[in-house]
C-alpha cells in the first residue's frame, strides 16, 4: 500500500531505508520511543528487514522530492471494547508517529497523519482513532488538536519507558486524544 500527499509518500519500509531510520532512532526524541533505539547501522538493517514485511499498517514517511525517509507512522486494529471477546470488531486504532527532528516544524507530521487517518477511516474501517502523548510533548499535543482530536483525559504517572538515575521507573503523565469517524467526516 502506498499513500501519497502533496509532499510525501507513505510506503512500506525497504532495506535501503536503514541509514535514514538510524539517523532518527539512534537517539529517539521522546521517551516513549526508547525501546526502538538503534545502536548501529547493522541493527537498522536488521530492523528494516523485519519492517519490510508489514505493508498495511506500518509506513515510512518519505519526502517525494528526495526519497529520504524522514519518519514513520503506524497503527494496528484493536477491539474498541476492552472486555470484548475475539469476535469484537477491530475498529479502533492508536497511531504512533515519529519524525526526524531535522524535519519538524514544516507541517510534514500533520500531512502524513492526516493522510494516514483518512486511510484508516476510509480504507480500514476505523470507527475510533486515539493517541497518547506525554504531557511535555507539546508538539504532539498540537498535532492531535490540529487533526481534530479532542483531549479525553490526563493519566498521572501512567507509564514508564525509562528509569531515573537511581534505577527506579520514571513514570510519565500522559494525555489521551481521540476522534471518531463521524467527527472526522464532519470536518470535511
């Protein structure tokens, strides 16, 4: 699957993306991506081999003009009913987006996320899309709001991705944002 916007192509990863991905995953910008950190170009190549098989829900964000991978976006279907059984509809998605810091502030994240949301709602049957963002990640909060998502709540000391200097978990406050398909359609 390939999604095109005015300036971007969202496409599956390929092995040759390794150097571009290593550029932004050698030092992930926010703690929630700490587990994705790559320590070498060889690790990046191995990661691209794994990612290349995912063609439906995990995309490289690529500049049309240069072919450079500047980030990624993904979301997988999940049941909207947390207590539902295996027959519950998988119509809920929680996207994760990440951009190379050298390409932030240019509208690329919005352009990619907007196209991806359209894809999830109109091609993948999404009923609800929600996102988590740390309370200090104001850029991600602004992106959620620009996408028409409403802030649904603040979870205090919700999750830990890294440890404090003394080795104890560093718990982060996390906002949840969401938008329903009918709300997305009303924005058009």
